[in-house]
């Protein structure tokens, strides 16, 4: 079957003929792939900055944002049947008995670093025709989400980040004041850095959680990303037109910054304007550029004197996948076509290499295999 593969040692990206996998354990499920999303991680892998083939293989089949359809189930499979739509989890546990995270299925918090990730690190991915894996890594998706379900995996980043946010803010009085008999009013401001898929999905997730949400991104409006923000009730602010300090004056107290660009200079600049009791979440992985100057005394003073918290978050557990699936349905209800507009291009597998290596514009591009 066809697959898109990177060969790190010879620095090549090719469409190859890859052996079709088959069911080998009772709880295995075989999928025919429908959609595979392309993200920044994939582009890094095809430029050979990231990504590791499975042991003994000279290539890695890429792709980790998936949607597939069940075509066959092993005799022990209980949760899925032929025709079901599923989104796959990406990370697989390490095998160290002392890794308490992996041992309880939270490999997104793996301690040892010896986890694997399908399409990224040590395991083939999903940009191919058929995929086999254990049912426990598969998440059932309702049929009405078929056209957008490939967004579930990038949305899990926001879901995991927000799960932790509630835990962190349980440290202080954080509930918004409510008048008796009336629904609680929004009282927290969130600033999302970046209007890529992770940023825009994060803005949707934060909107649904009740945040007044601002998206701070480079390009001045009007542009499709800014339009999408208005469609979901978020306010778009261009960093070309509005300095960080002006942005902070516009927003008021910044309770949360959700970083979704992977640009450290912008991030550390915005950190200066994080509000009292605020939280700063990193989700982007920056490339290695030259060191920059940062006023560390100012930042450290504020972290102490304003009770601030900063954390990074990667990958996601089962719960985040389930939440992402039900959240996508909710976004659909609230903003009928906004979710769909995140997917700006669909390509055939033989166009995948241009898509991965070229400069194809748009928000989220998808390789459609059917
Ligand atoms: C994926 C995550 C993965 C991370 C690091 C991201 O693009 O969405 O699932 O853990 O890359 O490899
Ligand atoms: Zn582990």
C-alpha cells in the first residue's frame, strides 16, 4: 500500500510501497485511513530536524493527526465495530516498570522519555492506506463529525492544557461571581498567541469554557484567521499593529496566556503583562535560534509577587480525546461553519510531498485518502 515516508539518513521524503499491516492480537483493530492532517511537527520531520524511524527501519511513515474507518476487528475487540469512525492516540508507553505515568496509561506524562509516538518517534504513522493498532488507542467519533474529526488530535492539546488549568487554579478563589438566579458572568480574560490551528482550536475551547478570548497574531485584519475569530466570538489583535503593552491595555487583566506559536521572543515579551494570579501555558515547540535578552529579574519578581504559574504541556491522554470529540460537536452547534473553515485544503496522497515541503498556505491542510 502507499505511504508517505521520510528517510533521515539519505534525507529523502518519498511515497513508498509499505507492507499492509494485519491484525495480530485479539484486541487489534484495522482501519482504512480517511484523513490525515499536516502540522508543524510533520514539516520539521520532513526537514529532518525531528522524527525517528522504528528500530530496524530506514524510514518513518509520517502522519499523526488521523481519522480512520474500522474495516476489521480482532476477536477480543469490545468497543468498536466495522464502519465505526475513530481517531487514534499518538503516544505509546515506555516499558520501564518504574514509569508510574506509562504504567497507568498516562504516557503523555512519561518520565523516562522512552515513549514512542506514531508518525513521530519510533513508530510508523498514519499517512498511509491501512493502519492496525490496539482498540485502547482508538477513540470512537460520531458519524456527523466525519468532515472535521481530523481536528480532534490538535484539539487534544488544548483539552489537556485546560484540564491542568482547572487543577492549577484550584489553588485560589477563581470562580466568577454570580448573582442569585442568574447564570455566572464571564470574568476571566485569555490571550491566545498565534492563529494557527492549535491557537484557533484553543480559542474555541477557551470560549466554550467561558473565557473572554483574544487572539494575538501577526497579520493585520482583514484576513481569514481574523474572520474566524469574529465568527467564534474571539477578538483578533494584530501584533503588527498593536504592541504587547497596548494589547495588554486593551485586554485588561490577563488571567491566562495560551502560547501556540513556538516563538520564544514573543512569549517572553507577553509574559511581562501576565496578570495577578495568572497562568502562562506553553504548547509550541520553538526551533533553536540565537539566544535573546530577557529581563529575568522583572519576570521573577512578578512570578512571586503576582502568584503566577507557568507550565508546558505536550500530547494528551484518553480523557482529552473524549473531551475533544464532545467539544467539536459543541463548536458545531455554536458556530455552524467556523470549525469547517479551519480546514482550508484537502489533497491526495500523491500531493502530500509538495504539501509537506512546499509553502502551501491556509490554516489546516489535510491529506484525504478516500
Ligand atoms: C503532536 C503530539 C506530540 C508532539 C511531540 C505534536 O505535533 O500533536 O501528539 O506529542 O508533537 O512529538
Ligand atoms: Zn514512560
